[in-house]
C-alpha cells in the first residue's frame, strides 16, 4: 500500500515561531547596540571636528599700520594705491568709514575706528589730505577743520596660522560678524533656525514647491545645520543614504552644541568659492577675497552678494559670471526688504549698484608665502606649533602691503623682460627680494619666488650663494676706520696681484674689464668696483680685520680667511646681506632685523614686544665716507643707470655684485627710508650672463620707481669737511685743475699738500 506524501504546511511551525520569539530580543539588542555604536562614532567624530572649529582659535597675522604724516613723501596716485590695498573703497563722495575720494591735490577719506592693540585708539572720522610737490602738505579733520599731524589706518589681517595647503580661512567670533550678514543668511538659508532641531521637514517641502514654481533655486531645503554637516563630514554625492546620514549628523550636532556655536562654525566654514587650487571658506575670507575688506565693513549689497552665492558658488561666481551674481544678489536684497532688514527704498537703491568685486583677489589670497615662511621660522623659537595654531594670538608684523606688492611685481616683470631681451629660456631665471626699513630693522617685504603664490622653496631665506662685490664695502669700511689712516682720496695700486695659497696654488684675480690703471683713489675703486685695488687694500689691512668688520656689521657665521673672500667668495643668504647693509644705511647703528612688533593674546593683552635695539657697531664718520663712495657708484660707477633714473637729490647709494661666470647677480641699494637686497640667478647655479647691474639692479630700479623714497642723509654729515682735491693723486686742487673733485674727509684727515696743477694757489 503506497503512502501519500505529507502535505507541507504554509504556516510556520510552532517550533519555528518559538525560535523567532526567542531570537527577537537578541536581534533588537543587536540592532540597538549597532545603532548605539554608530551614534557613538558619529558623536565622537562630531565632537572632534566641531571642537576644533569652535574652540581652536588660530593666530591672526596683521600687516603693519598705514601711517601718514605731514611731510611724508607721498603722491596722490601712490596714496590711492595704498588705500586700495588697505581695503578702502574709492567713491565720488565719502559717506561712511572705509570710503575715500581723490580730487586734484586733495584726498578725502573716512578712516575707520581703530581698536587694534598695535596702534593708538582713533575714532572714525573724515579727514582731508593735501599734497604738494609729492609730499603730504597738510592733514585735517574734515568735520571740524582741526589740523592733524598724522593718521594711522588700522592694519589689515593678511592671514592666519592654522591650516594645511590649498585651504584658507580667517575664523572670527560671532560678535565680529555684522548683523546684516546674520539677518540675510537666516532669511535666505534657514529662517526657522532658532526653532528646529537640525532638520526641518516643512522647510524642505516648502523649498521644493517654491523652487518648482520659480524655475530656479530661491530657497534651500537644508537647514544651516545640515549645510554645516555637508561641509564638514560628508562627500558631495547625492544619494538617499547620504541624506539620512546628513540628518543624523545634524541631530547630533544640535544635541551637542548651542545655536550660537553652530552658526559661528557655519559662518567660518561654508564654501564660498575657489581660486586656483585654493578653496575659499567662510565669510571673513570671502569678504577679503571678493571685496578686499574685512567682513565687518561690508555694505548691505555686498553682504547680499556673498549670501546669494552660497547655493552655487561656481555658478554665481561674481568674477566669471557677474550677471548671474547680480541677479542672485538682487534676489537676496528683495528678500531682505520683504523681511524688514532693509527698507524697500534702500533695497531698490542697492540693486542699482555695480557688483563691486575687487580685481586684487589673488594678492589677498596668496598669504605672502615667503614672508609667512620667514615669520613662522622666527615664531617657532618662542612658541610651539600647537600654540600658534590654536591659541588665538594676534601677530603684528612689519609687512608693508604696498612695498610687498611692488617688490613681487618688479621681480616678476623684470625677469620676464630679461629672459626676452637676453634670449633666456622662459622660467629659467629666479630671484628673491628683501626690503628693510634701515632705521628700525623692520622687514617690510620678502619675496622668495618670481611667481607670487608659489609657497615652495624660499630663496629669500634659504638660497646661499657667493656674494661677489657685495662684500667690498666691508673692505673699504675697514680702511676708513680712524685707526687705519686711509681716506677717500688715498691712492690704491691697480696692478696685477698673485697670492700663494695654502695648497701651493696661486690666486691671481683680475679686474672685470681686465685693464690696469696703476693707481686709483679709494673712492673711485669702490664706486667702479675694481677688484685689484680691493685685493691690495684687503691684504694690506689683513683679512682677519675685514672679517672683524663683517662681524660688526652683523654677519655672525664663520668666514674662512681665504684671500678670495675679499672679492665675495663666501656664501650667504639675502637676510644676512640685508643685515650688513642695514648698518651701512643707518649710520653705523646695527639694529637686528625683525618681522614682528608685538604679539597679543586672545584677550588683547600684549604678551611679547620686539622693540628696536640699536648698537653703534661702526663709527658714524667711517660709515658716511663709505656711503659717499657708494653714492658715487650711483652717479658714475657700476650703478650709474640709477643716477639717470632717479633724482640726484635723493642721494641714493648702492653696490652691485657679480660672481664668477655670471652665476649670480646681486644688488644692495638704499634711500633714506628703504633698503633692498636683491638676488637673481638660476636654481641649478648655471651661468645667467647677467651682471649685478644688468640683473638684480634692474629689479631694484623697477621696484623703487613705484615707491615713495626719502633723501639719504648721514647723522655725522655735518662733522665731515668737503675739500677739493685732484683725483689723479689725492692732493689739494684748485679750480684750474682738470681732475678736481669734492670729497668729504673726517676732521684732521684732509690732505695738506697741493697738486702740481694747483701750484699757483699754493704760492699765493
């Protein structure tokens, strides 16, 4: 008898139901545990990132204040350029702080209130500046008519010490943001920010409907908290899973942090544009990038533009797509009027204004890499990296924005021209510039690359090359010290010389022109940079004496006493040369170079000062005699091109330097208020074919023609006695002597005998 197959039941058996019931608590526990671990992970990640955003306050770096005094050399064109760089806006009529106008010989500006620890307190007042013959003739309060001796413009923030490469931010606290910005942001992005807990479902639906009706993105569905999550935690992919994660993260942030902390983090973090490979994050930096001014100085239409581009910074980029940006700005202005932030009349008026973005955005963003590199190296001597990046220090530097830009522009443009005129492959030449205030030792500009934004190798501090004839003033300064008995008129041999070295070889230098003059006066040997008279003089003085002078000039590294050092065979960097020439340009007073004036903590208290400390390293009389010879170099010597470019009344002085096979081109030159040392060469140290006057000096010339120079004077000039001598023999000369020249002498050192051409004078 066949057995019928058992019918399979479609319902779970009691046994299976029992199994499910027994496992259900475990499954729920596992899910709860997994969810808890996930939430714990998200919470840990949120706290790690958000605490860094909220509680970590980077060091803020400021340029030096712009001080304008009666009597300063300053043209209206240069003043306009300076004001642009310090974030002032040119208008037809000034009406609020940050405005300026230029009218013939008068400049009117509404200076901002200064609350910076680095300069005295100053109210926001309108002032009038009158210029005459290239100088500031008068400054007065335009409201009261009261004469002012000087004004100071608050130093602009030029960057922070906080981030890695390719990302920029200038974090500020919420109270430092303008109220107009906060109102516009909440109106456009999240007008229920104070009420929701990170996610607003009604806002998402409302935004979807509004955008569908209008055909464009008028409202965003995400809350400010969700947008912050997108920027800090999530990838840009648009998936349902990511939206769920976004909501979870937003809820955790709202649970952990206050609304003020969330809003502050958002204002500092939101992505607002791209400049090359550098991302623009936060409203403070975006304000500097697009408008060249701090965020608290923005006008309502500028605030509206920044808020308007949040939804699509690339699509509404005001530099590339100004029409779209204006439409978006005007939409925001309309919403601000609708919600009562602006009156309808004001909103309409602002809609008529041009977009007003600055063309100098790249300069603002560059961060001045060579200067920052130098600054951070100096700061690490006193502070750890962690303190610099998290403690909210205010670093007041000596950087001059106008001079920095002039130096960078001159280097870039001049090297481009030299490569074309000398048929050098494009990009082969490199260079570096350091500009110093000789009186205070303040480093005003540092350029380490011909490309403005290159943050790689800093040639201003790191490149070490033979300095060539830049060393010669030290040789002549040694001779002109009171105890060596030389004067500017002393005859020096200009004949072949051969020195036996320690290894038995001979060193036989030559003049650049390979000519011999038998004898030349000391001043002319330096002015024309003759090698043989310099070597004869240095050997007579003793190489150790010359090295001693270099040490007094601030060159502290060990220098081997080889005869070739008299012609600059030792290798040094630009900072060292700037220190040496600072002493020469400052009447023998050695002031250590400095890049900082003071450091303040986050409470505004000064915690470190870097005062000017001067030491009389070299006798003033000796320095002024060398200065005279260096000024003669500008008038008729190796730097005579400058004598044709600049007024002789400036009494400029300088020294060219060229190394063997034209590998390095150097120039150090100074006026009464500026000293600049410049190097031009190749990174591979191959010949360039450029002399000091044909390369580095051209950069100096291009830079200084765009700056306001003061006359060079010596504090000891009055004690020198100018005497007419015969340049052929160094003896006293009369008017009938063909080679007569006026030279300064220290008291009691002038010649007493007459040249044969002046015998009649002597007889009388």
